[in-house]
């Protein structure tokens, strides 16, 4: 379950417990959103809010991000290898990058499995999700929207910012 919350505020009160596992508030991690506007002149505006985390949850969220990255690279290599291999009909030298892409694809699968195992060991029983427990979906004027993986934290967040809730 996840909960979407919108608040209209300049300042937000963050309940003092880990946003993922409801454990100790040991450090913070920013939930950021980048808005891109303009076509000819592209402007990027990034805003972020710091949410409390425990160190253990910071660690598994980082492992999760690494896993997604290597899976993505592996998927690209898997698609690219046979395409590159086709060029070998014209010039056999293309087999070199084709083989490299294939080796990389195999490596990525193995590495992703390792990270998956590490992730399982890093997760705690009370963790609400493997990845980021809060996502900042952006803003419209002074209204900011967040999605919480942890319903209990979301409820506390709503209570802490009761006067600023929208919708
Ligand atoms: Zn935690
Ligand atoms: Zn966690």
C-alpha cells in the first residue's frame, strides 16, 4: 500500500522517525523532484525535502538503486548484442563489440542477482519498501505532493501538517 499526500506549505513538519521502517531517526535523505520547462530554452528546477531515515534503510535503498541501474544496463546490452552481431555479416570485426556486449549482459545478470541477495539481507521486517520510501511528485504553486510507501508514516505526516493538507 502507498499513500499520496498533498500539502500547501513553505515549511513542512517531518515526523521524527524513519520514513521506511518507522525506526530511529538517525539521518536524512532528500526526496527530490526536477521540473523541466521550455522547449527552445530548457529550464530545470529541482526542489527537495529532507525526510528522516535510519542508516539501515538508507543502505537498502542505495542497494536497490544500484540493482535497478545494473539491470537497466544489462537490458540494454541484451538488446544491443544481437543487433551489433548482425553487422558481422558485413565485417567480422563487429564480433568483438558484439561479444563484449554479451559478456556485459551476463555480468549484469549475475551482479543484479548478487545485489538482490544483499538487498534481502539488508531489509528489516518493518521496512515498507525496497527502494525510496517517499517520492516527491513535484509541486504546483505552493502545493507539494508526496507518495509514501509506509502508511503509518503517511498518517503521522498528515497529522503533523493537518492545517496544510490539500484535497
Ligand atoms: Zn528505517
Ligand atoms: Zn527500510
